[in-house]
C-alpha cells in the first residue's frame, strides 16, 4: 500500500499515475554499457530526439517517486547520517537542480513555483556543514506537488524549446537526469540507515520470493597484462573523471572470478581479523578501534551463547546471514585487511577495468527487483558480478587520468556533485555498481570514489594477486 493516497497527499494526477497504475517502466541492462550517447544522432529527427529525452526524464522521475511509495510521511523526514539527508530532502533537491539548471536558464518567463525551495533544498557551495535538512515544513505532500509542477514545466520546455537553444538545454537536462539517478542510490542508502537505527528494525519492503542461489565457483582469471587501454570511450557520456581514454601497462596478474562472500568474510572475523594489528594499516586500525568495528555495518549476532548466529539488516528487515552472498557495507580498510589476511591484494582499477571491458554479463542493479546483493548466477567461466550487486574497492587512490582537462565552464556550473569538475582528495576508487545503482550508471569504466573509512555504501571487493 502506498503511503500517499489520492485525496490525502495532494499529489497531482500525473505523478500519482506513474506509481499506482502498473509498474514503472523497468530498467533493463543487457550488457555493461552505460547510457547511449547523448550527442544528437543523425538517425533521429528533432522530434524523435525530444521524445527520447522526455521519456528518459519521465522514467527517472517516476523511479524516484516509486522508491518512496512504501514510506510514511514520518519515514520521509528521518535523518540518521551526519552528512546525509532525509528522503524528503532528496525528493525536493533533485527538483531544485531541474529548476536552477534547466528551467530558469532556458524557459523564458519561468517563475519558481515557490522561491523558498531554491534556498531550502540547494546544494552546499562553501564546503561547510550542511544546512538543516530535517524539516517538518514544507510537508511531504507539498514537496510532491512541487515535483509534479517541475515535471510539467520540464516536459513543456522539451516540447516547446527553440531549436537554437536545444543543444545547450539537452546537455543541461541530461546532467540533471544523471543527478536524479545518482540520488536514487544515495536516498536508498540513507533510508536503510534510518530504518536500521529504529529499534523496531522495520523493513522498507517485503523480500521478493526468489530461489536461493549458491555462490559461483571460487576461481581465478589469468590475465597476461601488457599495454591496455582504459577510460570511458568517446562519445559515451559519463563524468569527467572517467576520461580521457589512455594506455596503462599491466604486469601479468590473476583476478578473482567473483566478489568475496559473507561466508568467507565470516572466516576472517572468526580468525580474529579485527583484533590482529598486523593485518591493518595504521589509519585503518585506529579507525576500527575508535568506531568499535567487529564486523561489517549492519551485521548483528542474534541469540545467545553457542546458539548465536549472525544476522544482517537489509531493506527487507533483519535476515539470516547468507554465506553465499557478496559481503557488503565494508570499508576500504576492512577490504585491505581481509586481502592481507588471505595472502592476496585488492586489484588495481586498471586491472579491474581490463577484465570488466570484456565481460558481457551484469550483476544485480536497481530495477532488477533485488535491493540486496545476491549470490551470482553461473554462466561460463566468469567473471561474475563485475557490474552490480556491490561496488568493488580497488587498491588505487583516486586521481584524475593522464591528460585530464577540467571541462570548459565547470567553474561556472551549478554547484552540485553531479557537475563535472568537482573532484576530491583522500578517496579510494570503487568500480562497477551495486544493487542500488541505476543500470545506466554502471559500466566497466564507471569510477566511484569514497573515503577509506566509508561503510554506508553497498561496497564489497574481489581479490587479485600477481601472476
């Protein structure tokens, strides 16, 4: 049952219909290819290009609305992550970017429906603490009405925009759509943490009824190394730090055919991995002790004495630990310590990409109906789950690629994390995508970067070794 019903929420008909009358348009992902090129295609007429963009916009906005359909208004305003946000804020903030980056610049005569929203839900610009985001007003219903107003204004703009402005507006719209898609994953991460902090451990939704899958075989993929090309190919779209394409020399190596599983990670715990100083980098050891880590985030022991069993909190509530599922919600420090305990290492990101580029199978992504990592299905000899189920930590610190150039006009761009040119230090690189990642944000060249102590993301890892 949806949290908002007709006559109570005040939602206008169009957004409500996207949720209640049949399932939303499904995400499909036949291979590890990101969004189709955004550059105008000679094969498409101007009208077809507009219709294609309108469809992409509607799908993105519908997916976000669908993701909060099971939540109550009270759920929508809980924030438990210091640098996070309530779901209600995500709903309004994504609309904010469409206003400031698309409607105000390209829609003559457009006037914000509620000017206060432009300040309340703007991105941070000064690097300081985030402004208050737990707000009882505006109400959830008012925010959903505002979303519907933005939806209508954007669709009208797509239909009526002068052709001379189309290329610039199309680029801005694609950026704002990408921003919306990224916030879908972030919002689910914040929702999960908020529900876990509730002593009742409520579920976000019921678990799907799917058969249990065993883990794929624990094998190794022999790689000859050599001179390989990595980086996002032109003209496929993405973020600036994923390009330019360049060559990297790799020595021969072996890459694990699948991510490390919960059962394997439990062996690390049982062997005293969290109390063995020799396995940890100094920063990781200090962080683990300061934070009281003894297992991945969301792992809890249920029962007493010899009958105690590990359980894990998921978006389906508390579940028995499945030893065959990929381990997730581990920091880079934990992944690095496990690899050292196992006598292996984390892969370099170029090693990871060289294998993923030739992989034609995908893991579990947002839209497949599983909001928790699953044991992979076995097809061929692997690799499995290179893109999906869990983001995979690599052994590399985040740096821009050789030949990187800051995008023209980035210094004047809308201040938000979806805009190119916003880079960060003291981060480690993750690759692939998780069960909460939209399919068009997961591919062999997708680069994510987080602080090494971060555990909120659905992050796991696979091992590598020198040949």
